[in-house]
C-alpha cells in the first residue's frame, strides 16, 4: 500500500488559495476514483473536487473553514500498490484530474516544533507555518484586536485558522491583548457587530460571500476603474428572437436567449480593439490573441464566472449549448476548476434583474467587464418621428491604466452598431 497526497488545486487564474467548505468523505471512508471528495470555495468558484485516486481516506489535513494555499496538502489517501514514491512526480499545481495536484509519496518527514509566540512578528508576519496567515484570517484577527502570532494554531503545521481566531475572541483574549498593542498609523478601526437581538439578526458570512467581498475590494485597489454607457436599439434582434425561439428550442433542445448573440458580437469587436482583452503587468500590457469569455452567473450564495474557452471560434449553436451547460453546472455546483480558469473578458447580464444601468467591478486580472441591461420599450426619435423601440443599455467598466475613455467609447460604439444593424445573416454558424 502507498499514500497519495491530495493538494489544494488551482481554482482560477490569479487565485493563490482556497477554502475548504465541506468534506464529503470522512477519515476511514473508502473513496472511489472521480468520486466527489471535498467542496472548495474561492471568490471565483464553488466546486466539488473529485478524488484522483481510489482507496481509503486516512488523513484530513485541512479542516472545514480553513483557507490554505494552492499546492498545500489537504488530505492523504491510502492506495493499492507498492509504497514507493512515483519516479516522476508532477510539480505542485494543477493536475489532470479537475485541477487536483497529487503525488504518491512516503510518509511525511518529521518537522521541528512550531516557533513560540516570541518567534514571529506581531500581526503574523514571522517565519513558519503558524505565521503564514491567509488574508481572511489576518483580517479577522485585526478586526477583533487579536495578535494571531500568539495563538496556537490547529491547522496544518500549526497554522492559525479562522476557528482559532474566533475561539480567541470568545475567550476574551482580544481585550487582554488590546492594552499593550503598539501605536499604529491612524486608520479606520472596524467596529465589532453589536446586534439588538430583539430587532436585529447577525448573519454569519458564508465562505463564498467572504471570498467575493475580499476579491471586490482587491479589484478596486488594484486598478483604477472608469466606466461608460451607451444605449442600443435592439428592435430587430428582439423581433427575430420572438419569431424563432420556439422552433430553435425544438431543434436544439435549448432556449434561445440574447446572451449568445451578444457574445458573438463582443468577440468580433474585441478583435478590433484587442486592448480590451489584455492584462496589465509591470513590464507592459499583455494582449491576449484568444478570447475566453467569462459569463457571470448568479447563484444563491453569490456569483460565479465560468469561462467559455475560445468563444470567438465557436459557431452559434455550439455557443448556445456551451453556455447552457456552463450555466446549469454553475447553479448546481458542478463546475470543475478548469471551467473558471483563463478568462480574458467578462460579460454580465444585469438586465435579468431589471437593471437599466450599472457599474460592474473588473474581474482581475482582466482589463474590462461589460454588462447588458434590461431591454425596455421606449419612445425614441426615428427619422424625425416618434416610434416605440426596444432599447438596451450596455455598460463597460475598464482599467484606466490600459484603456482610455476614447477607446472605451469606440469599443461600445462598435458593439452598438453591430447590434442595431443585426440581421439573421449576422449569425456565425
């Protein structure tokens, strides 16, 4: 028998850590290959990670609610076969099985004791696993005035987890540490929640909601956001969809929505304005000569952005089927890690909620995000006369380091022109 390590997979571009939301198996359980093993959450995805091995789950190293870095060991499975390590072990990182990095290894070597509280700097910036805090744990400790470096961690390698911080808060340790804390630069101190039990209710944040919140703050802090809006007369497109939706569903088994029309048009225009499909780096702007379209999907816990790979190369019916599959699996929590990786541009249909204008936040490290708003009948001027037309707004948020207002306006103008002049011959089969 041998041991196989299960490591935290890469769950999206730029994602460096994930949170174990729920173990679907327990220590001692037999696990089949490709059987769902654990639910992992980031700001990009809530995914069931399948087991790349068949065998007995002998050790769970990351507890529920714990945030660990990509490549960190979260479990070990006892598998059949010789107990020798693989001759050519894959490097830490995504593996072929749904992004789960794994390597058959001998038992882990013993390590020295974790450093005591004096060994790490205040705030958890010292050496050792206990001092390497996730951003979520570090923030939680700061909010409650806890010196996380002084805590005895219950996580892997003595790492301090969210539960350790909450336990310290409950024991009153925050008050004890507050007095000797050194003076810090003037900052807005988070105020602990005070709830009137008779009239108010404190709802604990889910792992996904906390991750989304951190990602949104990080996005705004990373790039200077600017936004612009244009309105589009989509009357011709609305008429075509109304006339064809029943027969299309009968032929293809999928509803004919406006989304695939917009995806095709946006892909065409991106090729004319490639700076909207790029990423900022310190060395320069990286233009992507492929289009992986992220589609924002609302779910009960928040928002997930699955990615249509090479969206510009897909025919219309293929695009419809791909969108249907991704959206359904996103809502049923059946996305795989590779389904949310590699996005180069994001599209969000905020119009589904009745919105007519919005300012979306960029999905880092992309350069822009586009929203399509509600289609509303409005009286407009047509050839010096008043007519009732189907009007839709589109809103673009963009990284002002990469894109200026003129280019953003030209980009939206080109989308507007194509949608307003749309005919059935515009469909790329």
